[in-house]
C-alpha cells in the first residue's frame, strides 16, 4: 500500500546513531521491529504484569500481550490512514521495554528510591534499554534503532531529562520536549492505541478477576451502550454466564473507538493538510478521538481508577510490590556484588541498581527478594 505524503518514509529516515549499511531485503523500520522482537528485554515482557501480579493467573494481561494488542490496533488504523505500519509496529512492541516488574507499583517505588539520583521515568528507561542496556552487537551498545522508532518510544520526558538528552544528541529525540513540536504521526497513533488497548483489557481482566462485574460496568456509558447493543443483537447471551457478552461488548467498543480515531484524524488531516512527515510534526497532535469519544474514554479511565486500580485487593498487592522493589534497591545498593557482574561493575551505583531492578520480571524480583531478605510476601 502506498504511503500518504505525511507518513514516515523509511528511505528518508534521519538514520541511526551508529551508521550501518542498509539491509538488502528490509526497510529501516522492519529492521527495527526485528531487532526489538529478538531482544532480551522484549522476551522479559511475558513475565511483567499490567495490573495483576504474574503469579495470580495465567490469563491476565502481561506487558507482552499488551504490546501485541497495541501493535494490532495501531497497524489496523495506520493501514487505513496511509501511515507506515512497520514503524507503528516497532514503536508499539518497544514502548514498554523499560517498565519495571509489578506494573505502575514497581515504577512508583523505583522512582521514590531514585528521587535523590535523578528519578525514574519508564519511557526514558525504554529508550535507555534500546540505546544502551541491550548488549547484542560487537560495534555498539543497544539496538541502534532508527531515529523515528526511538522518537516514538520516548512518549514522555521531563524537561530536565530532555535537556540532558539534547546535550548528548543535539537535535535528537529530546528536542521536541523543548521546542514544543510533536513526534511522527505513527508515534502519535501508538500513544492512542496504547490507551485504547489498556482500557479494553483492564475491563476484561477486571471482570475475569471478579473485582468488576458487568452490572458495575453499566455505570460507564462507553461500555454499557455496546453491552446492550450486543444483547439486542444476541438475546441468548443474557442466559449465559457473561464471558461471551463481555467479549462481544468489548469487541464492539474497540471497533467503534478505532472508527472514531480514523474519522476524527482524517478531519484533522484535511484541515491542516500536512505535506510531509516533518510538517505534520509542527501541526500539534493530529491523531485523535472526536471530542465525545475523548470524554467517554476519560470517564472509563476514571471508573477503572476507582473500581479496579484502587480496589482494596489490588492495593494490597501494590503495597507488597512496592516493598519488594524498595527492599531490593536497599539490598543491592549496600551489596552490589549480589547483582550480575555487568551491573555490579558500573560506577554510578544507584543508576545501575535501578537498571537491574527495572529489567526484572515479576517472578525473578519475588525470588530475589526472598533470597536476600528471607521473606516471602506473595
């Protein structure tokens, strides 16, 4: 399929930090995707969780399944809009590589531990993984991804860290956080696909866990309308236990959100009429929901925050997860030889400890905590 004029053309990529000859059979963004899929950090995502800790069940989402769902949604929308599907897929598969074990609980705990040492940002950590921490090549650290993929991975960045990035790489991936421009349309699309996927699978996991019910979800207009549409089309679903009804409602909700993004984005593109990928970067966010869908999505997130993320059972797990991360940080800071040799040898010990913990899976962190403290919290 031909790319739109505002799409990211791999033949016009801003290149890699370390120049390499082109691949004979793959575009630059296909090459990025393949490097990400074969990375150690990507494999670890299968044992890093979203909301529910890994040991609680085999069917809850992990960072890996979430990344695959983001990639699927992103590619579907990109194809319709004429954007570069390979770049969307590469960004989607890499966007959570820097996430800690135990989801946002681990991230918050590690940020607290690193408060006196520059803090912890999981988006910046994802960039750090692909730029430095992966060690697979003889000539350089990291995966040496293209600028456009790296730009998309760095979804958010504090001004302080953006200034540091700019000093190391003038005009690089930190620049837009200082000059107020946007990332590529493909990166913008991944950001929105991430939100769509997150909300949908947290509904699914919340009901599967028993912490949410279909009756509770009737409070959320975005979900309720599709639940009742599914019942109207398939009355027999009311007599079943609820799984088919849940899946049918989520499927319809996802489809409507995808169609809404396509329609609202086309309207924005027609109005602004960017003639190149770089021109699109200067137009403000163009990949978007319609205003009614944006408000409905905000309402859903608000419901999930109160009904699921702040549920007493989830909060208990969150507190235990934070304790694991903080105990590990203190233990490794005092005894760096307990880490693997690559991390133990680093001069910046707090950052090395942070890197080591951030790379852990849930189950490895739990085992290490028990080994170092003699306590079993899960």
